[in-house]
């Protein structure tokens, strides 16, 4: 095998360098190994004006300019102050409304209706009647001759209820004719209205009132679709009474329905006296979850004396006068106002259930 001779390589490189420059420029031969290392490192090239080291060309160098992070200084703006939350104002309570009236009213030849009508003259509000408005038979003549001269002057603000004497005339027709739209749908005898924050239902104890009756179905719908905190009901025949007629169970299912919806007050008539009961259940017994009943058959017909005292009777007395209820948004005040010259009174306050 031929031995490798490094001399030609040195000569060859030297010759190449000599050829790359004009004659005489490369004045002396350089040692070979530093040149090779410099060329490999890319830091030196021979220059034809002398052996001068050169910097790397721009093409072979990537200049990396450090990125500049610009921190924006926000412009001076006023600090935003979050206003405190505005609470909604409390609901405005409905103004109190007065509901005033009585049952068993106008009997020709008896002076009571004139005297109780004089009380109404001095009391603003809605006038109710609790049945037996015109004696003896609720005819057109009875209304025109006995009722109209006295309570008739308040007819425009009266919301009536029929009694059994109205039904002495077929279908109580003259009653519906006399009161018109204020008595609700003609011939039915039950309807509702609002008195301030209260729902008032005027019912008919002279027609069917059992659980399957149209009246109770209507009542349940009214109480469901017009939910209110306070409810009053008015009809003629009392569930409980210490008068001569005594308790009458015909509205027991109505009472049960009213209790289910937490009604507060029932106003009745029929017995010609005043009586207030503690809250009662549908069987006429005291029950703290029951409904308070007022018997207000005091509108002007001849008086009845109390008889057998019934459970839950708190106050009773024979007197002409009117029951005045001041209906507030969550409570009511009651006042029995006697006619001039009589002294029997009753008053109190109760919250709604």
C-alpha cells in the first residue's frame, strides 16, 4: 500500500491561494493548519490587499434584536365609583276602605230603616246589605215604598245580597231589577268585588251551596284566580246564631271552602240582632283556624231577643244600627254603630290570616 504523503496537500492549498490573488500579492506562505481552522470557523478569508481577518458577512449572520415589551401606561381617567345598590321601595299599602251596612232592613210601618239610613249619611264607603232588604216579600212595591225612601239614597254605592224574603217573589226578580248590575249577574245572586286590598264575595244562601253546586265551584274559582291576603264573605243565613232562628247549616260547604282559602270574615243577617263570634269551623265550633262571623240583622226590621247562647258567641245585643268594617291591607277594625238614642256598641281589631 502506498504511504500517504501530506506534503502535496500543503502545496496544493498554497498554490490555490497563490492563484486566487494577483501575482506577488501573497508575499509569503502561511502555515497551513491555522488557515484551515480559520476557514472552517468562517472567521477569515484572504484578502487580495493583504492577509487581513474579516468579520462574518451579513448574509451569514442572523442578528437577533431583542424584542421590546411596551408597557402601556393607561391614560389618566377618573376612577369609576360603583353607586350603592338602590333598594326597591316597600310596596305601598292600600288605603283603608270602609264596608258598612246591615241586613233585615226596610219594613214599612217600622221606623228602623229611616234611622239606620241616617247613620249611612255620615259614613263614607261601600254599603253592603245582608239580605231581607225589603219586607215582607221583596216585591217591586216593597222596594219602592219601604226601601227606596231611606236606604235607596245610597243605592249607587250599595253591593246587595238577597235574603229569603226576596225569594218570596219568584226568582227574586224585583231584587235584581232594583239593584241592577250592583247585584251581579241577573238571577244568580252571587258575585265578587274588591274593596281596597280585600276580596269580598257576596253569596246566595237561598240557592244550592253544596260542594257539587255551581255556586261553590264559582267560589273556588274566584278564590283561586283572585288571591288576596284578606277575604270577606256576605250572605243571609248564619252558620251560627243565638237568635230565634238559631244556627243554619246550609252554607257549611261554603264555610269549609272559605276556610281552605283562609278567609277572615263572614257577615250574615236573618236573626234581627247583632252578634259577634270567635273564629269558627264549618260545624260552628270555635277554632283558631276558623272564620269570624258577625250577625248583623240590625238594619231596621223589628228586634229579636237573643235565645240559646251558641258556642263561640262573644257579644250580642238587640239594637238597630250598622256594622262598620275598616278594611286595611292586612287587618280590619269592626265597629257596631247604634242609631241615635241607643247605647249598645262593639268594636275591635283583627289581623288577616
